[in-house]
């Protein structure tokens, strides 16, 4: 609820990494690991901002932020085929109006 993100190892109750206030204090609505690139994950906050984290590029801050204007995004999920190396990765956004939006991710965050 405070925008903190923690990365845990399954065998420990203590986080390996923790990012406090990673969304400027906005609650985290959804977090999804990239299906095609294991070091990348996406975070949706309550203000309809999407943060892209690439831990190989920067493990302190997100590498990109995208605001979805004019509409409240209520959830997100990813689509892609991890067994294929074509770098096709999509972000599916569900808006409060019931509209579904699919955006494709840049290949630099999708290629294995």
C-alpha cells in the first residue's frame, strides 16, 4: 500500500532486495515478471503509472515509466510465449470503463 516492492527468495522470510517508495508512495496494484526476460518486471500503481524494472540494467530504480492518461487502469497482465525467442511481449491493461488495451513492449525489455 505504500509503494514498496520486495524481492524474496522462496527459502527465506527476509527479502533479498527492497525498494521503498518505488512508486512515489502510490499503492502497487499489480506486479508481473516478463515472460520472456527473467530480469524484467512491470509494476502498475494506483495512479495508472507503469514502471519497467530491468535488474540487469539498474537494480536501484526503474528503467522506464509510462503513464496511462485519461483513464484509470485497474489491473494488468502480460502475454507472450516464453519458449519463443522472437521478443514478442504484450502488456494487457484493463481500464475502469471495461476497455481492454494491449500494448507491446520494446524488444530490449522482451528479448531473452
